C-alpha cells in the first residue's frame, strides 16, 4: 500500500504490544477524543490478547462508532520460547512486532506506551509508521529517560518535570513533543472509590516494583507481610507491580541483573485484614492508590498516582541506595525512608498524621509532574496534540475533503 497516496485517509493505530494490562489506561482514554477531534482520521486499535481487548473497550465513548480492534499474534513458537526462558527476554513483544510488521507498515502513525516498538525503526528499518510515545507512568527512575526515546517522532509528556529532564538528556526535541497531562487520571475519575475491607482500620498499600535490583520484595517483602500479620491496627493491600509475579526470572537491562522471583507463601492469604493481589485489574486502574491511607513502596511510579491526594508514604531502601541527591529517587523525599526493617514499625507509627514538610513536597512535586487543566481533560489535550502532529506530517491528506 502506498502510504503517500493523497487520496488515502490518514490511518493511526493505538498499539498495545505487551503481555499485561497496566499500560492500557495511559493511552486508551485518548482514542475517542481523537475520533471526535479528527473524524477524517481512521483510528484503529491493535491488541495482543483478549484481555487487552476487553480492557480497552470501557475507555471507548459509547456514543461513537467503535474503532476496529485487531488482535496481533506473535506465533506459538515465540510464546513457547518465552515461557521456557522464564520471560527473561520479552520475546512475545519482539515477536509481535516482527510477525506483524507488514500490517503495522500500513499505518501512518502508531501511538504506543512503551519503547519496544522502536524496534520497528532500529531493527526493521521501517520509515512508516511514525511513532508517537505516551509513557506509562511519570516516575523518576533513569529508565524513564532512556536514549530509546530519541527514536520516537513525537512524544506526549505529563508535565514540566518530565519535559525538562528529557530535553536536558537530549531524548526529546523541542518541536516534537507536547505536554498533555496524564490521561490515566481521566480514566480513574470514571471509577467510584472502593472499600476493600469490612472494618474502619487505616489501609496500607504495599507496592514493590519488579526490578531485580531495586525491588524491596526480595529482601524485605516477607518481613513486611509478617509485620502486618502480627498486628491488628491496619489493613494491608499487597499489590506489587503486575510484572513481579508474571515471570519466573526477573531481568533488568538497565542494571544488568537477573534473579528468580520469590513466591508468596500460601498462609498469607488466610487473613481477613490482608488482601493479596499479584495482578488483577484493581492493580492497574488506581483502585488501590485511591483507596489506601498510606503507601509503602520502593521505586514504582505509582507513588505519583498516590499523591494525587497527599497522604503518608514510606520507602524501603533494600538495595543500599545513596538516594538523597539522586534525581532518580526524588520521590523518596515524600516520606520516611527505611534502610533496616528493624526500624519499620517505628516509621509506620510516625507516619500518621502526614507531616507538613511531606505534604508540601508532595503537593509541589505533583504540580511539577502533572500538567492538569481543570477546563480540559488530558485525553482531549493528547488528542489535539496528536491531530496537530498528523496535520504537520500529512497536511494534504489531513485537510482533504
């Protein structure tokens, strides 16, 4: 197909080339606004599983024609190899791009929430489609400012903090990005707050990351669970990053480290005041970050979703990080940092009420991280930015009658 044919409508796909669901809410809220803002653009959705398709549909406006949803297949052999290797290499994602590259090449642009898709350019040398990146999170880890981002044609950013750091790192170009806010907040605002326990105790969320070096789960995790088993003051939601228990082997390209995951002993599931969720929809739709009274974590960007409403937080430094002056740990200034689990109980006791210094830091950081416009949703701003990019790149086709 000739992508430069002026008679052909502009075709854009929202691509979800990942085995889990946690990236969907970052871009799916943009789909319907883009259909409304640019009805001349042909909008489609590309998923890699039935569960992803089901997760996208609630984000679509019921009053609009549903965009075509196409499910990609990576091939059975790729899936078997990935399972055999314990998921240490994302063969399914790479295979999905490889097996579907001819079809992906029929799109003028793809909106993606992850960086694996840059292989379309780097490995397969494809000039089309244009790649539009909307990061799935707004954290401070160095991986969020990876050189891979340079390969995107246009980048949608949540706020000034991320924009300034990316420009300083040279991974985005001044003319090829837009600050649009955080579309996931639009999606979360549609869901009611939930109560997960039949009591009035404060609820603590423990949200360790999956990174094999940085995650507190491997060194401190069972001690955290043991602490909450042995007390009757708090409820606990243990909801780690959804990738922590999806792979037998956890690998970090950034830190060149691998380790086998540590399982959750069955007896922790037997307590009414402890909810263990290794990866349901509640883990990715902000149900827990919105309902909890206190956050315990390490390096997950979910802390920024949690401080939408300032609340106490504790950070577990299980990897002896020298964090005080490191931009990658900026969020550890939002609460007390625990280096030794012998001090955990005392830190928890000091967490309530939220200290004013932490409230001020959380409030300031939230404003710097998220550009929120009370008069316009982030999804609408993202759709307008995408439409502007398409008009710039394909002016004749964008304005054709």
